[in-house]
């Protein structure tokens, strides 16, 4: 099933929920080239675009620009959650509100949800989706 078909299903089973999350993360990874400020943010913390994958990004429009919430997963399997304010045009970082290493739960068999988001992200990083 594709991402739009999965989004249309009202009562998704665990497998469908996991597949949708995988596909949404995969889309986020593909969008990296269109996020002009991301490379500057990563370089502040000693990373570049080839050092990992962007698995989550959502923005909230604000008066001066956009507030972005995201998660970066390094090739060394480290998760970093961040909050960044950018200009309205989205080409400059105005402020890094947070950049925090996190330790999310990683499980393939969590009751009620199956795979945790972190487990799915690690599957994406390794190129598997079993």
C-alpha cells in the first residue's frame, strides 16, 4: 500500500500503522535537499547531511518565521531532537531553542503499537523494513 492509501484507513491495524510511520519517515529523509537551513544547523553540532537521516520534521508558522521541531538520527544510531526558529523564507536559522541527545525506547514488539518509532527509524537507517 502507498502512503495516501494508508492515511485513508480509519482503523489501522498495527502493521498498517508501522508501515505508515516508515513511509512518512522515508518521505522526511527524501525532503532533506529542500531544507536550506538544515545543513547549517547540523554543522553547528559537528554533523553534515551524510552523517545521518532526518526522520521527523514539523513546522509551526510564527510572526517572525517558522518554528521547526525535528529529530536527526546519526549513522551511529544516536537520536537528536531539536527546535529551531527560521526566517519566514526558511533560508536562515534565527535561533536554536534546543538540540538534545535523546534515548527513545527501541522495541519491535511493544504492546498496542508493535514497533516503536525509534525502532522504525533504525530500520530506515539500516535500509530494512521487516
